[in-house]
């Protein structure tokens, strides 16, 4: 069998040359499928990364009951500081909260001068440890806070956090659905492409069978053609993905860096890049196997 390897490669190359247009169509189909899948992967990776980066700056604000005594507030602060999730607790008095509000209003701060009483409650600003800056850990932490200060109102941007997390989850689901459909459609198209190739070479296959060629010897060149299609398509899709990524990054840096700050978009990591190449080759093999199992009776 090993002595026939050069023969298998020659047959595969000859088959590609004789049916170049058909093979290019199959490779283009795989390229489109992998390109679409790659776009979803890059989008989700960067959204996840952005979500985690924003999470690092997240802090929990506990608005206390204004009727609470100084002793109760001090005790609550000590209990919160002892929680394993807590990194730092900062107490903000009503007076400091008003001062911050006036500073934020700047020239319009005079609007607050007519207030008879300070309506702002005292609060604790809590910085969490890095390992607890995620939605699940924060929910558990909020549960502990409500046990310590039942009358307190807790704010950590939960509405925004839940919406953004739900958006990423929906995007992953859409990507999985579209990707699965495209992969199945790609296998179907490749199988029909191989079917046309087999049909055009049916006389050659019959002759090979008559002179004693085994089923495996006849199938291997077709599998090599499928692998070549998948490899070419995966490399082409990665090239298009990287080119689009660099162009988008350049445009964002030029047009939006002043508003969005320093951008740190990332491309596919090495493992996912390798997986995309292997997936392209696997699509070529599966399409070939599916076609030969149905149409090649040798």
C-alpha cells in the first residue's frame, strides 16, 4: 500500500485537473461556510473579551437606609469587608455623595442649592476580587449583601449586565445554528460535486476494477481530492478573515479611537485557527465519503 502512495497522489492531481471547475466550486462553498463561521467566532471572542474587560472595572454600590444609625452602618461595613469576595470597601457619606453630584453637574450645580434636605443616601462602594467579577459570582455576592443589610438597595449595573450577557448567548446560539446549517449544506454540495467527478470517470473506474484494483485503491484518490479542497478553502477563508480583521481594526483605530479608547481586538487564537483548518479538511472528507457511500458501487 505504501508503494502506491505516489500513484494515489498522481491520480488525485489528475482528477483535480480534469474537473478543475467542479473542484473550485466545492472549495468556494467550503470557503464561504468557514468564512461565515470564522466571523461568528471572532465576533463572539471579542464580545466575551470586552465583557470581561468591563467586568474588571465593575463595582457594587450598596445604598444604605438613611434612617440607619452610624453604629449600624459601621457594623454593616465591617461585615461586608469580611466577605471572601470583597477586595475593598469605601464608605460614601450623604455629604460626599452630594459633593460628587455637584462636581458632576459642574456649571449646573446651582440647581441643587434650593434643596432643603440632602436626599442622597449614604453608600458603600465595593470593589470585588478579580475571580469574583462575573455575573454568577456577583449574584451570590448580592445575596450575602442583602443578608447583612436587608434595607439596602444594591446597584451593579445588573440590567445592562443581564442584557449584554443575553445578547452574547443569543449570538452564540445563532452562530451555532447558522454554522450547523452551513456545514450540512456544504457536505451536501461537496457530495454532489464528488458525484459528478465519479460519473465523469466511471469508465476509468470500471477499467481499474477489471484489472484488479481494490475498493480502497479507487477511493483514496477521491479522499485526497476532498482533503485538497478543504485545505485550500480553509487557508483561503483564514486569509480573508485576517485581511478583514486588519482592515476593520485599522478603520476603528482611525475613526473611533477617540470615542472608544485604545482598541485591543483579537484574531482567532492558534487552537481555533488549527481547528478551522482541520474542519475544512474534514468537510472535504465527509462530503467525499457521503457521496461515495451512496453513488460509488465498487
